[in-house]
C-alpha cells in the first residue's frame, strides 16, 4: 500500500479488490469547464506571467526578465516559482507550450516557449478587472489618491 494511506477492506472482504486512484485537484478542475471567475483571485506570479505572455510568446527566462522590467525590479520571479506556476497554468489551459520558435541559429533548442491561450486571456482580463475594482474602492474611501 503506497505511502501512509489507511487500508480498508473492499466490500467483498478481500484486501486485493481495492485499487488506489491518484487524482489531483487539477484533474478534477480540468475535467469541468472552468469559468475565469472560478480561478479568482490569481496568485501574483500567475497574473504577471499572463501579462508577460499577453504581447507574445516567450521562454521562461524571457518571462523572468519581462516581469522584472515591467515592475521596475519590484517583482523578481525565481525559477522555482516560475516553473511551478507554468506547470499549473499548462494544466489549467491558461497557457500552452508552442512549437513555433525564433530563428534556430539565434535560439537555444532546449528552451520551451509559452503562449497565452484564449482562456488565459479571459482569466487575465477578469483578474485585471477585479484589481481595478479594488483600486476604485480604495480611491472612493480615500485610501488612495486619484493621481496614484
């Protein structure tokens, strides 16, 4: 029996009649058509990656550089955060790995390129609208000036 899972006897009384099924939450969520709102709020790293890919395909290191440049160095994605986020985003169909590559002479063949999917664009737009509403609320309550 794998891991520390409790053992239970099958209805037949035979221990061998049970099989263990390994299912992740992504398997469950991915099997149901998810709405963008179902994924809100996004983790900041996920939102930054979607924003980075909104203007074109990029490989991992280019995403890290783009996020740092867009945020004036305030957000620095580490490789672990980037690639864990990318894996989850691929499973949720927010992004896709693309076969299209730049000029092979100027590119490292080990790089993987990613593209935002139509669903990923919908999710990024929904998150931007959610964040915009929060900023409007902060302005309305005087927590944020109108020029910020």
